[in-house]
C-alpha cells in the first residue's frame, strides 16, 4: 500500500457530510442582519394589521329543549337509551338543531331587522360598522333584483343630505322617496335618538339572499354534550351589541315558530269541532221543532203514567244508544276525512277518548305532518326524506282507517243490540196510543242530538283552554352574550405569524439560492461530486496585487498558503524533487494566482522554486511579474541549440523564486509539450530546483494538462467558489477514477465568508482579525 493510500480521506469526507447542517446554519448566521430586518418588517406588518383590521367577536347562547324522546328513554332505562344512540335514532334536540340551521329562519331574521342594509362611519383606512346610525334607509319599492351597492351619505343641512357613489349623486331631503340605482324606490328617515356627527357615512345595500348566506356562514349550532338537551349557539360579528341582537332575534323567531306549530293542531281541532257543532245544532233544532209541532198538533200536556214507566225502563238503553250513535257519527266524519287523499291537514285530537290506540296514531300522524312542513322549508317534495315521511303518513292513514273500521263494526254491533232491546220495549208499549209512541221517538232523537251537541261543546272548551296554555318546548337558559376578547384577529397569533413569515423569507431565499445554484458554494458541493481530497482552502483576496504573500504577512490568506505548503510537504514527503501541477476547469479560477503565491511561500522556507508558465495559449504569469523578456518554453522547444538556463529567469520577488515563461504563443501547443526536449528540460529542472510549480492550462478545455501530468508528483485541481460549475467536477473526477493524471488533490479558491463555505475557514478569518467582503444573499456575488 502506497503512502497516498495510507492517508484516510474517507473520514474527512464523512465529517464534511455530517457538518452539512452546521454549514447551512453558518450561512444563516452570516446573514443574521437580514433575518433581524425581515423579522422587524414582519412584526411591523402584523402590528398594522392588528391596528387596522376589523375585530370579530364570538357571541354565545344556550337553548334548553324539552326532549320527550330522551325523557322517555331515561324512564325506560339507560340501556335502552344507549341502544337508541347506537342505532342512530334522532332525538328531538337533534331535530331542533336542524331547524335552527334552516335558511328560512335566518331569512325571517334578516327581513325583520332589515339587516341587508348596513351602515358605516367612513374612516381614513377602514370603515367602522355602526349598530345605531343617525338615519335609516327604508326600501319603499325594491327592484326585482337588488344588486350589492355602496353609497356615501353626508349631511348637507338639518333637512337635506347627499347620497352618492361612483355613478350616482343626489341631494335629497329626509322622508322623501327617490330612486336609488340597482336598489329601487327608497327614503331616508332621520333617527332622532342618534345625532349626526361631522363625518361621512356609508351605506351598503345587498340582497336578502346574500345577507342570509353571510349570516348563515357566521352561525354555528351544535349539541356539545349528548347527555343533555342543551343547544349551543354561536355567532361571529364585529359589533358586540349588534351580534347579540341578531342572535337574540334568531332565537325569538325560533321560539315563536315552535309555539306556532303547537297552536296549529289546536286551531285545526277547534275548526273541526265548530263545523260539527253547526251541523249537530241544525239537526237538534230540527228535532225540537218537530216535537213542538207535534205537541201543538196533538194538544199534549202530559204523558201517561204508562209512558213514563216505559221511558224510565228504556232510559238506560236510550242513553247507551245515544253514546253509540255519537261515536258512530264521529267515526263517519273521521272516515270521510281520511278517505279524502287530497285533504292533508292536521287531524283533530281526542275525538275518541276511549280508543287509546287511535289517539296514539293521531298524535303520530300530526307529528309527521309538522315534521314534513318543517323539512319542506329547506327541501323539495322529491327529497328522499320527504318521500319517506309521505310513505309513513299514507301508512298511518291506512292504519287509522283500519282502526276506525274495526271500532265502527264493534259500535254497529252494540247499536244493533241496543236497537233490538229497544224494539222489545216498543213491542211492550204497542198498546200505548200512537201519539205517545211518536212522541217517544221524537224524544229519543232529541236526546241523542243533545248528547252529541253537549259533547262537542265540551271538547271545544277543552281545546281552547289547552291552546291558551301552550308553551314552546324550548327556552333560553343563557342569553346571547359576546366575549370580552375578539376571536379574530388574535394578537399573539398574528404577531407570531408576522415574525415567522419575516424570518421565513430570508430563510427560503437562502435555501432556494443554494437549491437552484449550479456553482460550487460549499465543501459539500465538492465532496458530493468527487472523492479527491481537498488539500487547501484559499480565502477571498481583497487586494489588487497577485502576490499577496510576504515573508512577514499574518493575513488569513497568507496563512492559507502556508497551510497549503504544509500539506504539500506531507503529501510529497517521500519525494526529493517535488513537481506540482495546477489546473482547473476553465480560465479565471485562480491557477496563476495560486501558483505564484504557493511558489512564494515555498521560497520563503528556503527552498529553490521554479514556476513554469505552461499555459501556452493564454499565458498570464509573465505579465503578472512584469517579465520583459519574451524568451520561454516555446523558444526552447523550437530552438535545439538553446539550453535550459537561457529560459530560466529570476522572478524579481524573491531570490529563491525563478520563472520559466511560455514564450511566443505557438500554433501547436500540444505538439510542443510532447517534444523530447520537454523531457530533457524537466530532468534539468529536477536537478537544480527543490520544487517545480507548473501553471497548466484548464483541463476542461484542452489536453495540455493531461500531457504535463506525467511529470507531476501531485496535480492540484483549482476550484473557485461561486464560479466553478458543479458539473465540471465530473471531468476531474473521471480523470482521477481512470488514473489519467496520477495523484490529485483539490484547492478551493476565493472562499468568501458570506457564502457560508464552512465554519473552519470562518474561524481562521476571525482569528487573524481580517475583514472579508460579504456578499449579499439577496443580490448574489
């Protein structure tokens, strides 16, 4: 194993990979002032946002619902209640939540409050909404379609004001009707409770539908605790009092609607009883008239003792027959109602008090009708839920008809039995004069009609009393109240977002700059492309000269070159003559600069050094050293009579430093390098000099460097930070893998602290007290 292989560069590479995050943090720290400035700007923007944004408050209320289903479930046991919840059965409180969410209810609120008209006080930056304005805009005759418009209103004098917008301007008196474009006929009414301020007001008029949609978006209705029947309502609004008023009005309309549903059943029952009273009253009056006429015609003053006795004996049967006839009459009316499919209305309750099954069916039927009407507020008749309710209603009507038919059959049997017994009594009184029998028939009819009439009167009074005692099944247990602090914007959250965005912007710029960068910026960019070791790192040169290293220099860059000299001594410790070749991917990467200063630091150590200017196409070293003689390498190769000493000249910088210039630019540089005289020259130089520094042309452009590499003990590949392309590293990596240039090392040139190359170089910079020219991360190099 060679000395070169003994040196472990893998460990250095692994350390570089592990320090990638530290290097990136170093870049961020290098531009701390941008983060500070951007963070301050972000906080300032957040401050002005909080200062001029409209705060929104949360208004909360609680409504208690008397949930009969949940109460029944509790009586039946908690296990049944839990099972109902598992099966997804909806309770009354769930239905009431849906009612509170209906658009129809919110539309009633908007119309009752004229909430589609909003008043503002004009401000320099934002307008402030008013709960009570010094005037009110009343829409006398609206257009068919109201378009959203905003108007400015200013008081001209105590009786006139000016209304205008971009396309309309008019001075109008109070209480006078005028036409407002896109709105309709309106008038402005003064509000005496609120005086005018010396300010400009504005009015925003929108359609009912738009305002309803806006309020629906602000409303939240939910049951937070399933163990109780309490509905939590929330409403978001920028004005506390107005938000509380809107939510209170919503609850008020909901309670009134709930009570109205209950009264609908009572009104339907009363109307039905009134119809029956009118009919039975007419029949009763007719029977009583017949009795009166019969008595007058027959001149009857008293009934015989036999008739009285028979009447007393048959009174019980007559009473039972009257009750049976009453029930049959009611059943016939109910059958007539239920067989009429077009007659869908609330069914009177408690008409058959003795039939508990039928009463239960009637209650269920009325409940379904009310639920159907309620759902039709937000659904169509084709909705599956409506169709399901229609099916249930139809089935209930069939069940009620079947029940009535069964009851009617039973009553008919009872009536026939009573008639049979009555006929038996009639047979016993056949001996009674015909006049008395006729009177008995008329009296019986009168008693039946009278019993029915009294029954209907009693039911009407009961229903009227129950109507007056109707109360809503819900009540407010927590009135609408706004919170003390706004829910939006949140101060701490807004400031945190402002600070975060302010810090994120420079972070993203730095990150994207590195992500999209195609040039070498960090050590990691090199180690990812090649395994060639980095022998030295040279900092940025702020001076104008090319030879920046002096014998007593303590600058950071001078120390960089001394470090390079030390590393070369380590890498080439087994060599007597040490030939170092410098090349790069392209021009302007600093080969000549590094070659000259490397030669200087080696010369300072007492070694005899010669620098060969072998970039025959574009030589630079001679010009940098102000070499006046143009005799150089190309002259030596072409002129066979010349000896090496004729092209070796003192550098004029240091006694131990010499220069071999390129000479005149030849047409065939590669052929000159391949000449046998090149071998002779190199052998001569190795005998006379300790170090030979070869400044070769860029390896990425021509093959001259490869041809010269056979003389080199070490080839240094120069990479310039922020200048060399990452893809160009593939070239030297292939040469290293294919062993085309022997031993290779890399020198990173022009490292700038602002690029965050690595903490090692930054430490050296700071230690020697040198200031580096920082590059702005926003404007690049």
